[in-house]
C-alpha cells in the first residue's frame, strides 16, 4: 500500500469516528508537501503501519503505554497547582501500548528530519536521547519543574514567554464562529474556567498537523482584567488501532497522563469526546523556531529522552527495559532512526508528486 492509499484509508477510518473538516484536511495535505518534517508530523498513521516492518529488528521490547506520535516539537510548558512552570510532553492523542522502542525511534527520527532547526549530527542526537532515557529510568524519573532551578531548559522555555502580547494578539485575530459550538463543546470548555458565567466568544482554531482536520475550538474571554483562553479538541482512538485493522479500541489519553511521572496540569482533562486545556503564552507547545538561537541542543535532546522515560515508567518496569537496552547492539537507535528517516523521505517524495 502506498502513501496515497494509506492516507485515504486512514481519513475514511477516522471520519467514521469523528467529524472531519474538508478545508482543514486540504490545508493539512498542502503542508505535508512543504517539507519532510511537517509530513512526518502529519502522518503517524503511516508510521504505525510501516515501522514494525522497516525496523522489525528493533520494533520489539517490553511494552509500555507509549506517546506514539512523539517528536521534537511534541513538548511544551504548563502551570501546575502551585503556579510553577513545568515542561514535558504536550500531546498524547496517539497514546497506545507499544514496545518502548517506538517512542525512542520516532523521537530520534524527528531530530534527524528537523535539520533546519536542530544543528546536531544524527549519531550524536540519537546517543543523547538514549543517554537521557537511560538516566531517567535509572533515577526512577523526575518531572521538569522549572520554577526553582536555573537550568538551560528553563532559559529555553522562558524565551517563549517574551512579548506575551503577541500570543494574545494572534488569538484575538481568530474569526468568531457564526454559530455557537455544540452544547457538549461549550460544557467541556466551561468545565475548566476559573469561575462560572464568564462570557466567551468561540472560534475555530487551525493548529497542529497530526490532528489537523479535526474540530478544534477556542473560547476567549476576559476575567478580572485579563484575557483567558480555553481549547477543546476532538479526540479519537490512536492511529495504531487503524494500523492493526481494529474497528474500535480504547482511548488511552487519560490513562497515560495519570500514570506517568508527571506534574499534572490542573486545566487539562478529557471531557466526553473532547480534550480541553488552558491556552496561554506559558501553556503551549514549544516550537523549535521559538527557542533562542543560542541554546544547548544536546541538553534539550537529553531532557527529551528523560521525559520519555518519565512517561514509560508509568506503565513499564525500568529493570526490564534496562535489561533489554543492554542487549541491544551498539548504535541501534541511530540505525533504526536512519532506516525510518529513509522511509519517511521516500513516502514524502511520493506524496509530493
């Protein structure tokens, strides 16, 4: 099956489970043609189907609740109940029980493809991700709370907070909906507001790549003199269920977040078939282009590996994973990610014709 057939079949499978927006899907396809990295981010359904074949030697190991669609731009910040700034994985839409190697290979592959933003040799990038992952497992995990320690990661995350008015200006430019969203959307958004009866105006927001095409609503209002924003995004079973030929599968989003070594975001929850969260300059996905030009990229990759361990420790045995890692051949992650990079590039070239 080629990439065009896979994309068509996946969108048909997904449309049977939620409402898809044709205009957003056309935009998604356009962005997929622009470069290999956005194509990679937008096509987890393809990865889920081909990686067990392309990387058969490495697509094994202890199974954990995995992020699935892990990549170098699936990290962000939020505030915990103490108001502390926290950094970690930002999106769990594709969470699914998989060999722990899936997340590591996908993360390393994304680093290889994000060459315009990450200036790190592939072999070194893979080694640093793996070192961070091993260090996290051995330590029993530890969340990244950035409020009370001066680290390079905190400096990188705080760079995103420069000129927060730009963030709010962009949200205010969203075109209000002519009709209010369905009652379940409004109820989901209102469930995470700081007070009752805050007037909101609702807009459809175009964001992401993997989820582009799904309904995504933003509610904007003013509370105690400042702008607040909340988002509701439609959720569906992981594309892994599609890859395995399943008509139905559990949604693991809440479970993976609850079980991970993690400082919870009090404004994030799954409400019915909607994921709702707070949006603000400090509660947002971090794009590599938003980070300072002078940054410690090896340290960033090490932290990403460690955070992957934080997620896996919620459902896997660190001892079993470490034993399996010791049995792996040298530079296995670099070799596996290199194979997947070539597969992604082949699919992207075919899709872009």
